[in-house]
């Protein structure tokens, strides 16, 4: 570059460009350091990811901006190693790829742990990108744990707003976006082992066929197999049988969450329809139709039981296909994923968990943290996950990558595609003052006395209400929120 | 008196001799060295024990939920009062005591008898010692899994054995007989106590046995009249440790019950076991981590500390009646 003498015209042009560059820089989300280079011909480069045309003294000037130079920082990434991978590589390779692609950023990974996260936040330790769970976000948002990243999403070329599937709304509150889903499932789909149906003399369901809960209850005894008291096959195994309220809240009462009318109190007893549903489900448990505290599975673990060919129907959702595909004791070709069961006219197959992540509100390097977030949720790792068959991607553009090479996988894919619009959880605990698990725990803790007849359903409901409402009051108090009159 | 006062005044006025100054300087140097040597421990003790304890106590007086530093509030003794109004807190503490009352004597007796047996010159003694000690070095999670495999309802080894004689049997051991199963778990750890007893047994002078034999003592009398009295300091030591450990029981029950019938292990702070079987530490864990009641959880822990302290003091106070020491203890005549 040769030195150029600055004349009046050049001076004016440079002043205008500097002003334009500074203005653009101020509007950009990347706030680090702006530099304006000496104008060469009609172009000025500033450190913002935009391009704009401005007119200076009747002359058109293209202002091209580039991102600021990345600072050499280490991003603390709290995510389990088993969940970070790229095609042909595990955690180490994946993080090495990020560090290479986005040098000089470095990543320090920690295992995900709620207790550790709390401790680190309380101690003021650096924490940037954190594993989060959709159903647990409202209480965290209340405590301002996640950073509001709505503006980052607005300008992202990777995580485009119109590409986000509705399930990502589990990470939103009051119209603001706090995170994204890593991968997910419509969790109430049911895996069917057709071989066990045939063995029991029951015609297996057609792919895509929707069974009602009432029909499943009938099938429980037909598909179960005993030798004396020894269970050899579990007929129907439904998730959440240990915490019926959570299950019922997610599935049957899909049109309204448990806290739809009042986020400050749980009131089951006055909801006749819900009590009726619960009574029906408890009767099913009492007749030992589904595994419960008093009705042992063939093996202790529901997943192992299905994979061992000892469970005819298991409610696990799409993600379980990842395990089915590698199972040794069952033939994946004999397994199909069915839609969720129906309750009367109601059908709902939502996401009951929603693994994802967020940026910590304490991060001092939001731009770097966002870059890691964007990469992990939208680039190579997201592609690898979509192809893996362990869950649906969070981006619509990645859906076609889901495995469809075998008929059983193709069927699972189609079931999920039909369920995408139903994918948002009804937020059984749609209150920021209580997680759905607390509701489930309160129920599950007293399941055994209920099923053994030591307490009545009404007594259990009263105990659950008392427990949950006390928890809500405690959480409100801790958050400094007053109970409205 | 006047004479004494005069002498004292004289001593005060007495000029310091060179030897006195040297001694004083050396004493100061020794004190400084002592403090420097002990400082790392003192700092560690303050930083890792005193400070956390004080912070914990302050936390117990607040509504801290693990994150609400901005809105945390002083609640006085509310958390302590709450513990006394919660039936679950009381039943959990009762369960811990129930567990300790049975497990401690059974465990101590078992490990003592094992040690006595394996202290004899029998063939393959070292191999037996290894076999009995082996479970103690197994990870608790692995040991619990083995226990689950033994006591499983449909595929457990014990039921499989019973089915040889009575086909079709499927006893739900964990549901129907939870306490015996947990006590058996304590037996699993008897090897550790055995090793400590063995070291105690090997310290008993053989002359005492020879003298007793000369007096006509049989094997049982040797055990009761020689071995047992001389082992009381070791029993005492083990008793205190075992009581504290038994009252704190947590991992064993949680791991044994995890996944029982309902399929969720300890996950995000959830403990998958019937509430009526909670031990105190399980209750503390669920209140603190699952329900994010950190203030209440720490208050529960402080209450537990006081309870354990009282129990330990009772054991210490009663030890003078049954523990034999070869040297006189403080405050008592030989």
C-alpha cells in the first residue's frame, strides 16, 4: 500500500465513513473493539458483520464490515462428554474442531451437574455455556440464571428464527429467548415389540395407528406373561407410572396444565375431570397392569426390559430408537414406534424433557460463548446428532438428515413428523415456582401406600397439594416474590 | 504475705542475665517455628472447616435456595422450627436410629467374630482374610448392583434358588422385607471392621493367654476373660465410628432402591425409594438438592450434628464402665 496525501475531499469522505462505521458498530451485537481502516478507494472496513451503502457528497460508498477479531479466551462449557460429538469423532475431536474453526477460542468442558452449577454461580466462578432442560427453565429464568439471547438469535445465520422448531419455545419466557434445544423427542410415543404381540396371539398395530389408553389397559393383561408369580413379559410399560400425576398432567390433561388457572397454587381436588382420570389410572395400577412400586418389572430397569425382549409396549419416544438400533436381544425390524395413546378426543405427544442449553447470565464473554452455542446447536455437532437417530434435531432444516434407511426407522421418522406440531409440552408445571418433577415426586413418594390401600386417593391428593403448595410458597419467598392477594 | 510481696518485687526488679535473654530468644524462635510449622494445618482448618461451618450456620438461618443471593432473607430459627414440625423429618431420623441400633451391634459382632476366627493359625488364613475384606474395597455402586441382582423380584438369584424348591415364587424382597435387606448390606462391610479387630488381636501379648491356660481357662473363657477385655478399646473406637457411619447412612439404601420397579435412578436429585423408608440423610438430600431448600437442608444437618454429638458423648461417658485401659485415664485412679 502506498502513502496517499489527504485532500479536503478525502478528509470529508473519511469523516463520513468513520461516522457511518461507528454508527453501524454501535448497532451490532458484537461489542468488542471497533476500528476503521484508512479508506482505500470506495470501501471502508469496520468490525461489524454488516454491509451498507452510504452516499457521501453524492458519491455511493459501500461500507463493508467484518466481525471483530476474536479475543483469546477460554469458554467454560458445562455439558456431558457423551453428548458432544461430530461425525466420525467424539468429544475431544468435536471440541478440537471448534477450537480450530473458531481460533483462538478455547473450551474448558465440565460435566453437567445442577449442584455444581449452583455452587459455581454462587461462588462467582466463570460459567459460560450450560446444559439446560426445557421443563426446568421457568424456575431458572425467574432466578436470572440464563442470559437473554433474543438479540443474538435475531442476527444469527446459523440458528435462524424461522428454522427453529416450536419445541425450542421451551426455552422462552415472556417473549424472550433464553436457550435452545439440543435434540428432543415427542416423548409419549410407544415402542412396540411386534414379536411379543404375535407370541401372545394379539395382532400388532399398524404403523401410525393410534391406540387409546383404554385399549392399552385391555392389552396389558393380554400381552403380559407370567409363570406362577414370576413375570416374564410386561404387557404395557408407561413412563411416569411412578409419578402418575406428572404423567396424567402431560398426557391426558393436555388442553390445560396443572397450573393453568393459578400459577401460585396446585388444586387437583376441585378439578373433577382430572380426579376422574387419576382414579382411572390408579385402578389400572392397582390391577398391576403397568409396573409400579408394587408391581416389579421383569428387570429393574424399563429400558433394559424392552431391550431384553421382555416388554411388549414401552413408552419412550423417538430417542429410544438409538438404543433399539444397537440392541442385541431384539430385532429392530420387529419394533415400531407408535404415536402416543389417546384419551377420548384428546391427542398429545409432547416433549417431556427437552435437553438443550443456555448462556449463563454471569458470562463475561457473551460473544465467544454465543459462538460456541451457535456451533454446538447448529453446526457440526447438530448435524451429527440429527443423523444419529437418538433424537429429533431442533432445526427444521436438519429434519431430513434423520435416519430413514430401514423400514422401522422410516416409520419412526414419519410418526415424529406427524407429531411435530404437537411437540411443545403442556408445561404440567407451568409455574416458575415449581418444577414438574416436584409434582411427580410428591405423588410418587406416596404411591406405595395408595396402591396397598393404606391411604385413599383423596388423602394422597391432599398430601400432594400440601407438599407442592409449600414448595411454591418457598420458591416465591426465595425469589422475593409476594403471593398476590 | 509481706515477705512474699517483697520477694515478688525483687524478682520483678531483677536484671535479666545473658543466659535468661538467650533462653527467651530461643523460646521465641521455637514458638515462631512451631507456629510456622503448624500454620498450613491451621489455615486449612480455618478455611476448610471453621469457615464452611460458620457459613453453613448462617445459611441455616436464611431462605437460601442455592441461587437467590440477590433476594436471600434472614429467617431466624424458622428452618429449625420447621424440622420439628415435619413428620417426615422425624420418621427419617427414627429410621436412621432403627438402622443404627441393629446394624452397629450386628456389624461389630460379626466383624469381631470373623477377626477372632481368622486370627487363629488355620490353613488358607490369608486367603480367607482377603475374601472377607474384598467387599470393603469394592465401589459402593458395584456392591449395590450385586445386591440388586441377588434380591431382584423376577430375575434375582435368591428367588431363583427358592424357585428350585417352590416354582413360581417371586418375592419382592425390597418391598416386603426392606430392612433385613439393608441390614444384610451392612454385613457386606464387615470385612473392614475385621481388619481393625485383627490388628488389635495381634497386639494382645501371648503370655496372658499362656497364664490363663495355666490357670485352667478353656477357649470360651480365654475369649471372655482375656481377649474381650483387652479388645474393649478397639471395640470402643469401632463403636463410635460405626454409630456415626450408621446414622449417616445414605448411599447404600439409595443405590439399592434405585431403579426398583419404577426405573428412575438418583437423577437430578431424585431418590427413588418409598418415603417411609427414608433415612435422615436421604431426607436432607432431597430437601436440599431436589427441592432447593438449602437453608432448611443445612439446618437439618446442624440438628443432626447435635444429635450425633449427644449420642457420641453418651458413648464416651459410659466408656469408663466397660473399656479397659492399661494406663490410668485422666481424672481416675489406676
